[in-house]
C-alpha cells in the first residue's frame, strides 16, 4: 500500500497533530500531578486526582491510540515501512510501551480518584507521587519519539536490508 502524495500529506498532518498533542497533554498532566502533590488546599488536592483520572481516560488514552494507529498507517503507507528502519521500530516500541503502561494504569487512576472523593480519607492517603513520576518518564519517551520522527536517523534493520536487496535484484535481475 503506497499513499498518494496528497493522502500522505494529510496522514502525516494527522499523525503529527495527535502525537505532538499527546506530548502537550502529558505536560498538562505533569502540572496537575504537581499541584496535587504540593497544594495546601484540600479541595485542590482532591480535585487534582479526580481531574487526572478523567484526563487519562478521555484525553491521554485516545491520543495514545490515535498516535499508534496513524504512525502504523504512515509507516505502511510510505517507503519507510514498519520494520525496515531502526528509528521507526524504536518509535513503535516506545509508543506501544507507553500506551500499554497507560492502559494498565487506568485502574490505579480510578482507585486514586475514589480515595480523593472519599471525605473520610485524609490528605496523606490522597496524595500520591506515582502519577508525577510516570508522567515525567512518559514525557522523556515521547520527546525521544518526537526527535526520531523529525531527524529520521539513517540505519536499516536486517529486514530492511534484505527488502532493499530483493527489490534491487527484482529490478536488475540475474
Ligand atoms: C509518541 C509517539 C510519536 C510521536 C511524538 C511522533 C512524532 C512524529 C513527528 C514529529 C514526525 C515528523 C513528521 C515529518 O517531519 O516528516 C513523525 C513522522 C513519522 N512517524 Fe511518528 N510519532 C510517534 C509515533 C509513531 C509511531 C508509533 C510510528 C510507527 C509505528 C511512527 C511513524 C512515523 C513515520 C513513518 C513518519 C514519517 C512520515 C513521512 O515521512 O511520511 N510514529 N512522527
């Protein structure tokens, strides 16, 4: 499947929009997590964990899945391929890892929101550094994926070298 130049431009626009949008959403998430950890105001602390749960479900998860889906379309629909270049494979691994951890973490977000909504729970039980730590790690991974997407460093995988050889042989034949 090779995308026409017009469709490729639209596809890359969609890919960059959702992927870099995901980076921006993680930055906002870091700010909310930091407020939850440091604020002295009980309502603000409890509210932070409620907002983080909603933001993870309704913003981070859709952006992560869309980034993955548009990235795969972009790879398969262009000569880059999904497994031919190291930079594409690394981006794929980063995105799958970050998305999987996020999906597994949704139960934890729901549990933290439950504690935050419980007036009987003290603020020490509500505060939790885990979302901040995870979001900072995720930001590092997503920034690495952004740099790889823009720089596109050279380097073929073994599969990519074999595919390039096969297509040369098909053109020039024995
Ligand atoms: C955190 C996730 C990701 C981010 C932040 C990201 C970001 C970007 C950026 C900024 C570009 C540059 C567009 C350009 O200048 O040409 C790009 C291109 C690209 N990305 Fe991603 N990306 C992500 C995930 C993925 C995934 C999972 C794949 C594939 C499995 C992928 C495959 C590609 C390909 C093939 C291009 C080149 C498009 C073209 O030249 O037509 N990306 N990405």
